[in-house]
């Protein structure tokens, strides 16, 4: 397989701040790749390094095998969709989408034909005459996508593009973005701090922490088999077990992860016992927080199942395969 983007020991320093610190990664052509992490973890700086808006302090960046470390943004076959969409308010939707082709000197008939084609692709073919201010947030986001795609980039960079949308619209746009990426077959590199977005959309997820990649893998690998305490804690909800707790639960005496949905409250054949200290109703079920020897653990009780009362002592059980011993603490 061809790699669309490669980082080889790439760093970006701002004075004494190591925003990106020796990152190695490969992004396969035609994949949906997510960079996930908290604010300040280095993910957006990596995106800007790919686009050319930042220059690396060290290392090499390749796009389809070409070293682009010192090539300016307008000479890279990539385009970016920003969180604020960056549409021109005085232009109508059609002219916004066609703008990149106009800058390249493409004739009016050709660029408008291409703009109309892209607007149809993002289901806005009847909106060309409107101004951005007349559109909803989701519609503006689609216009920004069409404008980024009109120049036919081989890599599309998306910098928190759904962050300004409300929950239901954000979820709908997640489905639309993934379907669009599959239809076009181009490489999407998506930056987000929302682990739900990354897990539901990406083929591969890189989890960033303090300028480095803490783990890279499929969504299932990241969620079910976190390598570090940070990844287990940041991606979803997890019971991070100390070495002493892990040993008391029958695992090696090392840091381990046990997801709440894998912990079952049982009346017999319990592997441990705990006392309910708090109940948190979250719609799809209830999180049950329990005091256990050596610490605290959370179980998840699905909707319609019996929820224990606060203060009750209950039995806990789980399958051996879901208690994951991590490589690092």
C-alpha cells in the first residue's frame, strides 16, 4: 500500500515548548485517519505541518513519497477544512466553492460547472445563490467541504470541523463525512479532541499526548487494548487498576484496564465484591460506582436491568479476556 503521508522523527518547537516531539507515523492512501488528543497535545500542529502552515524543527515529512518539509502550502496537493469554515460572507455559495479554481485562472464556465458538481455531492445543489449567512451550521460545513474538494486534493485535512455543531447535527455529519470519504476514496486526516468522533469515523486513530503519539491503531485496538494509563483514561471511560488491584483481581501485578461495560453485577460466582457508593443515570443505563479492596471500580448496568441500591454490597464478575494488562503505567 502507498503511504499518503509519512512523518519521520518530526518535531516542532516553539522556544522551549516541544509542541511535536519526535513523531513517526504513516497514513495509508485512501484511509480515514484521526489524530485524537486533548488541547495542547500536538495533533493540530501535526495537521499544520502536513498543510505547510508550520515548518518542522526537525525530521522529514513526505506526501506520497515526496519530501515536502520545505515546500510551501500552495504547492502541496492537500487542502484544509477549518472549524470556523472560513467562508467569504460577501460571496454566494457557488462563488465560495469555485474560489480556488478562480485563483488558478480556470475559466468561469468550467469552475462553475465543477462547483455545481461538488455542491450536488454534498447535497446542496439548490443553494448556490445563497450567502453563507443564510445557511445553518451544518450547511456551511458542507460548503466548506465542497470548497476544499474542488481543487481535487489527494489529502483532505479536517481541523475539528464539527466542533461548532450541536450534538445531533454533529452525529449526522459524522455519518455524512465517513460516507463522503468512502465515495471519493481520498485520504482524510481528521483532528479532534472528541474520542467518540474518532472511534466512530476513523480507520486508524493516533492518540496524542504531550507532543508524542501515545498509541496508534484501529479504533477497537485503542479502546479494548490501551497501551498506557493515559490512553485508557482518555479514550472512553475505563477502570484503571493499580498493580495491587490488578493482582487482587487475578491479573499480573501491573497497571491494567477494565471497561465499565465489561463489569457485571452478579448474585453468584462473583470474582470480587464491592459496596455501591454512587449511582449515575446516563440515559442508556446507569453507572454504578463501587468501593472495592484497594480502590474504586465502575460497572455499567444497561437500561431495563436491575440497578442495586446505594450502600448495597454486591458481587462483581467479568471475563478474563476483557481485563487488559497495559504495557506502561
